[in-house]
């Protein structure tokens, strides 16, 4: 599309700028993720701890990461971080009466499961 004078040229569309001149890398669906952990469950609670059974063993070189919210996944970020565990059962601290635990599996390459498993604790004193 062209306009009558050069002053309107910045308003014109340039379709070639959005065109790819090389083929994108092939993507295998799901290849960048590890297995999800939908079978995780709370197996015990005390006034200061919560015991969790994640429902499956960790993959070789990987484990499970637990956070207080579903954000900032990865070893480099310690915001909202509770712990990284390599065993199927583990214990995490309970700091308040109502607590959320978000969990994902990770592998040796740093890939995480696609979906987060959330366990919620609400125990009156």
C-alpha cells in the first residue's frame, strides 16, 4: 500500500519485514518437558512440617522442586523457593496455618514438567 506523498510513508505497510527468509527449527511437541506429577499427596502433618509423597521416583539426574507459588521455576531463582528433592517422599516446613505447595519435576537438562501440582494445607491450631 502506498500513499500519495512521502510524508505519509511511515504509515504505509511493509509486508516483507515480517517474512521469514529461513525455515524455523523443527519442534517436537512435548520434548522440552518432563513428566507431570499429578499423583502427589500429603501423607502427614505436624505443627511445623508437612510430609509429601510425590507419587513417582525422580528421573536420573533430576528431582522435584517445591515453591510457595507457581512462578520463578529454576535453580537460579530463590524467590518463593522451599526446596529441591531427589526422593519420592520428603518433608517441607509449614510456616502458617494455611499453606500452598507447588511442585514440578525437573531433569538433568533443566527441563521442568509442563504443569504444576498444587497441594493445599489448612489445619486449625
